[in-house]
C-alpha cells in the first residue's frame, strides 16, 4: 500500500500543479488605456485596442472588466502623466482588481508596435505579455485577439487552445442584448482596419461624412438664399401649432420660417431698430406656459438690450427686456436659461447665473459653478455618460475645447501649468470660431475711452446619436485660410462638423463632415421638417462684409435610420 502511495505521489503533485491556485468564482480585470508614442493622432487605434481587449477579455460569470469611468477616475487620482509599474499596481488595488492590463502603442510611418502586459496585482508580477511589430491593422487585430485569449486562459487556468475566439464560436442568437455588442465590436474592427478616424459611431448620413468616396447628396436639403448675413438660429414650436419653426436673426431682424416637406414657408419677420445689434437667439419654454419664448441677445452701443418674444393673441409680442447676454443650454433635467453681464477688465470675466421665471418675471437665480473667465457662448453642461456627474464642456478664449468638473474656481486657477483636478481635458486643436464680433467701451469718457472686443462663439451640443448611453459632443469648426492669427478680422470662409466622444480620459473623434463652403453662424440638432426624425441643421453664411451683400442659407442633413430589408429584385 505504501509502495502504491509512493508511485501515485508524483501523479498527485502533477495534478495539483495543473489546478489553478485561485478558487475565486469571478476575477476582475482593469484594462488601462495604452500610452501612445506617435507624431500623429492615432486615438482611433488606442480606443480600438481598449474596446477590443475589454470586449474579448470579458467572460460571463467568470471574468469581469472594470468600467471606463472607474478606470479614468483612478488614473486621475495618480496624478501621473506616464504610469510606472508601481502606479499600475496602485491603480489595480484602488479598483479592487485582480489583474491589470496596460501597455503602449508606437507608430512610425506604417509600422505599429504594441507592448502589452497582464499584471497580477496580488502577486506583484507580470504574468502574460505581448510584443508585436506590424505593418497595418490587419496584422495587429489577430495579435490583440490572441493576447486577450491568453489572458483569459491564464486567469481561468486552462490551456489557451481551449478557448475559442469570438470569430470561431458558434453564432449565438442575436437577442436584444447580444446584437448591439457584436455590432459595436464590428465597428471597432472595421475602423481599425481602415486606419482612419470617423468609423466607430457615425450616425449622420454616411454620404456626408468625410470619406474617400464621392459625396452623394441624398438626405441633403438647402433653403433658398437669403440676402442677409445670419447671426444666429434656433428651432422649436414658438407659435403653439405643435410644429417646429426655425427662428433666425440678422443684425436687426428676427425671421421665422417653417419647413413643410421641402417648402420653407415664411411665417413672420419682427423688425428691430438700426441702432440695435442682434448677436444670439435661443428658443425655450422658460416661463412654463407651454409656449416657447424667443430670447434675443441684443446690444446697443455699450449696453446689453436683450429681449424676449412670445406668441400671444396670434402675434409675437415683446414680454421682457433683460440686462444679460442670454444662452439656453440643455441639461439632463431639461433646458435652462443662462445670463451673463459684461466685465470691466474683459468682456466675459463675470459670473454666469441661471435666469429663472419667478413672480411673473425673469430674475437672476443661482450662480452656476462655472469658472470665471468662460463665456456662455461656446459652453454647455451635461452628462457625457449616463449616470455620471455633469461636466462643463466649453471653448476658451483661444477656441480650445475644455472638459471640466463644475467648480467656482476662476479659469486661471483651473488652467494652471501641469493641470488641476477640475481640468479633465484640453484639446490641442481649435474648434468653434465665429465671425460675429462686437466692441464695448470700458471707460466711455471722452475721446480716450478704452474699448474691449469679444467674439460670440458657437454653441456646443450634446446628443446620444447611436443610443449607447453616452452623449457625443457635436461641435462646429469654422476654418480660415489664414488661420486664427488676426482675431479682430472676419476670416472664416468654410467649416466642418465634428462628433467627439468622451472615454473618461479624453475626447476622440468619431467622425467629421466634409468641408462646407461658408462659415456656420449657428446650428442645432432638431426635427426641422416635423417628420419625427432629428437632423443636423446649420445656418451658413455664404458671403459676408466688404463689397458683397450678405448671403445665407439654411441646410440640414439627415441622420442614418435603420432601413427595412429590400424585397427580392431590389427596391
């Protein structure tokens, strides 16, 4: 019996060695965004690898992947721009993760190098690694898939070949739960293979997306040309007929149209005086009576002379004069009206307040937690991920796009060298840009009065176009052949529309439109033609200033809609 026991002992030892040491029913993995070393913007590769690894590593009831928001928060807490190995372990412990995946991407020309590691947080060691050099994404994708497979095999304690890849697995029934995930992953892979931006979550009509293909005009509509220069535009039901109207302003007039089918029908023009300069318009029901008001920001010399129009007794009447620059933004709980007055040292270096309807009039309400130094023009506040805290998304005075935590700190203390906890992101490139500029007198005394100037920047919109629970930022970039060096001169002559998405660490580009002739004066995402579907609507100035008469148009592009299967023999 003892002899048999001795003979069996090596077999038992070998058997025990093959059994995973961990008896945990479920392991948690944190996938960190890979650091990037490249002279070009390759966020599409970084994001694609992150999404692929997260999708492929996850195993139902066995391996859980930490959410992006939690990872981003833990990374911010480190305060490190480049993670060390000790930082990685610290992040893993903070997230209560059993394992952490991290690495780097290097792109030189067409060559892409990826260095990835799986680290065991408790054991404090690297257990699975990947290093690959490839020429193009078609070579990278199988390596990433193999890396994820080896990670799962290690964690689950099985041979790597025992796990099938997603492509090799039998096709599962496409339920409401599985279909979106598969669709998303196919978009990621497709985008990485194309090695260009604009492929992940594009929902705008693809005929209008910047691509190598010839642009088709389907889904495109343009109004007649207006012999004026539009300064602003908004959309909503302003006369109580249950249909949306388009409200435009030029220097001195409010112009209301309604689109029915392809006909842009004139409703009314409310003329102002020649000494007034209209610079912005918004539409919202702030007084809560069921009819949307028209808020016009108007200047007269150095004073703010804003006013409110409302449809009463079958006509538009002025119901209030307001001493603030005005802007409506859409928050999670609905639209709110913001107001801002002029500063003394710079135009918009003043607090921003909510303007509320109280006791039958508009009043200055709570001060918003927005840094002093930001303008209400080129700013919004919204969730970028459902259930997360609301963020400030704003353009600074140099047209760089910022993502901020809500704070009372002045912009100068938020935008300090090295960053602050409140500044989550600042873009390298510029967005927005507008030809609408005005001057005010700081000290309006005698011939030596000092003047300040400012631009009315474009609004920023947030919208969940692909219905994935994350709002994208829709923003216009007006373009100039001479750049933005001469800020006091109107130079913008063309434009692009961008769709940007927040991943917890920064913004990456989903898509952008082709270049548009003319600068965008204002834009909205709204159902302009009352067909129940949202459109991107733009007020575009085709010619402006100098010897030319102003010329403007309204343009919209349809979003993609799921199409029914075509009958046999084609449509």
